[in-house]
C-alpha cells in the first residue's frame, strides 16, 4: 500500500497555499471535501506503477482472456438481432401478424433496446463495478430470449425482444471501458479490433446459423439456441471475468485496509464525495452532455449511427430480397450474409497492419503515441467503399441482376463500414466511449424510404447520406486537434 500522509488540521491552517494546492492536486477535487473533514488521513493508491493488482499490469494471458470473454459476450448478443430473420415469415404466420410495421419491429425493436438499455444499466458500473453488471445483464439476456422462445402472442414477443436488447447492449457499452482498464492507449488497436468483431460479425453469423435452425427446427429454436449459448458463455465467464474498474478496485482495497488496520481514515485516491444517487444521475446525463459540448463527438456519433443503421437495415431486407427475387430457400438465404463476413475477414488484417505501421511511425518520431486524429486517416481512405457498395447492391437488386452482384455490393459495404466503426471507436474510447444510440433510429426511419422508393433509389438515398458525411473525417483530421483542445470535456 502506498500511503501519502496528509497535513493535519493544524498544518493546514499554518501551511502555505502551495502545500494545500499540492494536496488538492494529489487527491482530486471530488475527494477534497471528505479529506478536509476527516483531518489527518491516508490516501490509498496502487503500490507503484508495477502493482500487479492494477489491471494494466495483469499477466498477458489474464488480460487477453478477459478481453476475449467480453468479445464473445458481445458476439452472442449481436447475433440475436438477425438470428430470427430467416424465420420472420413463420413468426408472422404463428402470431397472425398483418401489419408490416409489427413484423419489422420483431427485428428492429431489439436494436432499440441495444441503444436505450445501456444508457440506464451502464451507469450502475460506476457504483457497483463492471463485473456484477456484466453477469446480471447476461443473466437477463438469457432469461428474455427464453421468454421469446416461449411467447404465445405478438405482444409478449415484442416486449421480450426489447428487454433482451436492453440487456444485450451492455457488453458493447462496457467493453470499451474494460479495454481501457486493461490496455494502455498506445497498445489498444488489437484489443479494440477483437472486441469490435462482435457487433460487426454477430449480425452476419446470426442469420447464417438461424437459416439452418429455422429450416430444421422452426423459429422458436433460434431463441432456444441463443439462450443455451448465452447461458454457457455466462458460466464460462464466471471464473474468467474479474473487476477492472480502477475506482472500484481502489475502494475495495481501502475498505480492506481499513478493516485490517482499524484506521477509519484510509481513503481511496479515487474516492468520491458524492452520494450514490448523485453518481448515478451524473453518469446518466454525461453522454448527452458530452455530445452537446463536443461537436466532434456529435458528428462522429451520428456518422457511426448512420453506418450501423445501414448495416442493420440491409440485414432486415436480405431474407425478402434473396428468397422472393432470387429463389433462395430459408436455409440457403443465410449464406447471402457471407458477403459481409468476407469483408470483415479482409478488413481485420489490413486494419491491424495499418495500425502497426502507425505505431511504428509514431515511435520513430519520438512521440509517446499517435494523435487521436491520426486514427481518422483510415476512415478517410476506406469509408467511400460504403457508398460504392450501396449503389451496387441497390441497382443490381432493382434490375434483378445475378445474385452474386448484390452480394459483391455487400462486401464493399461491410469493408467500408469496418473502417468507419473501428477508427471511430479508437478515436472516441478515451473521450466518450461512444454508444451508437442513433443506429436504431436510423434503421427504423430509413426502412420507410426503402419500401417507398424501391431498392435502387432507396439504397441510393442511403449512399447519398453516407456520401454527405465523407468530408467530416477530413475536416477533423486537419482541424480536430485545435477544436478538441478548445472543447472542455469533463469525464
């Protein structure tokens, strides 16, 4: 334990202003009120920079096992939005659904849950730690997807669908924080790539697996399989996941030392003077405040939301397009998602190679790490691929060109989407921890344009919207540092 003895009340009265400022700087403004009230006290911190209790200093195997486990949880919950897509026609028949809006909600309401649920659940990690939130959310996810499997009417199905999405979004919301806890900012690229494969490949694997399940067992078994896989992952996570939040770990350490030493004045260096309710309220409003106060965060979050929305929008149309226009069966219709999978397989090694080159170049320049804006270069280079893919997909479907052509279009879309989402996450993880809340709204709103305008002009509209955002990464690359320095953000 590293203990920094603070001046007594008498010392504070006679000491210099510089001494008091030093104490305030060491403890932090949030802790000063408590420390001033208790007089002589000790600050509990890590035992030096190499303290093995600090998650940054855990053995590599332990850190990577944790990251992989979080990525697996994110993968499973991201298979849920589309795994039932091949069975949507059976769901419509079983529940006697006559409204196209209701049938669409079966897919998109889960996305709305992903966007909204973590806004309420994630702040709990600020008070209780990341570990109990992970376990509780996974348990709730499993319970609600089983509820989907047992639903007897459309109202039950939709409610369970939304609630499972609320729980399923937690690994994505907390994953960036866990990676920040476990890896230094200069060595975070591989971890973020691995973690991001969940939200990127989950929607691709979902219908691929779901197509064969629906064809053989029916739509309810897609949810039974999700429940079983989620349950197994939750059991495996029990011995692997550990608490990584520095504030929680130091508070536990301080509590243990208070009990061992019978010294009630020991306090964590990250201890807060605020009440639990105030911490929760501030955590709830912080994302909105950050978006308001930082135009960079606002524009990038909207851009990521648009791209994520486009991805999910396409996923909801694949079954209808390839079964009705190209004669695919329920089982083989899942194979059309492989275009997006191929895009991810190609994009990951390219991204890692570019990221490694960036780090080598930065070290050669004698800098501790790249500027955040350097991450946007890859977005600038490859994001136009989304626009190209949307035009290929939309117009080839509109004119019934051979099925391989629209699938090639999805490869372009997936490749470009990867290089929008990954650089944006790396850029924002330390500043905001972006939560693509706009993705569900984009999917719901843009779906109307697809149905009204047709596949050609509908996807072209999406392409034009994506094209509209292309200049922003260039502007942020050139002027982002200047704007970032001027923007006051308190996290």
